C-alpha cells in the first residue's frame, strides 16, 4: 500500500500541472519535469499496438520551453483554453523515490467566442520521482480517440 503522503503529493503535482495549463501559465509547464523529463501524446490505438509514433513529443524541458515560445510568438491558431478534470490517481512504487501514477482525464476546450466543447479524454501514465519536490520523469498522455477536431497546440 502506498503512503498517503506520497499519494497526496502526487495528486497535488497533477493538480498544479493541470491548473497551470488551464490558467494559461504555460511558461510554468516545463518546471513540472525533471531535467531529463519527457512529454508525449499518443493514441490508445498506437499505445496498444506498441507503436512509437506520437502526435506530440518533447524529450526535454528545453524542447517544452521552445514549444511554448513558438505558441506565444510564432504559431497562429484560434484562441482557446482548456479546463481539465482528473480522476483519482492510482500510484505504484517503482523503487526508491520513484513512482508510476495513472489517472484518467477529460479536457474541455473553451474557444475565444465562449463555445465549450469536449476536446479530449484519455489517461495520463506518469513516471514521477524526487524527494521533497516530485517531478515528472515521463508524462505519457494516451488519448482515447485518434480524432482531434482542431490543432493540438496547448499541452494536455
């Protein structure tokens, strides 16, 4: 059984992560990852088949910072934001101060005109480590559907 303090710390990490995205504090996004942290978005279909192709992949916080800089200054896309809902999280120890955390999520997209639509559902499969401060070593976002109805610009 997992220590309740670890459970709460991991759930807090996930809550702070989605709140930063939902509140458009995207510059904080890479700070949730270790120096070797990786972020990927794939589909359930690809994941089940063991296919390595990802819709989005950042192999380091530096790549994440570049992505945010591009979103802010170079890319042109329709103004939008997200509102995440994250399920209770299953936590499994992987070793000394290392954990796997699995959560279901729903991301609702809010468009600049106020339209609110279900954007994505899926699962976070996270490897997390750290002592006083927990960080993502790997965040795998597995989308239930391969169908995304518009540009996948903002991190999930």
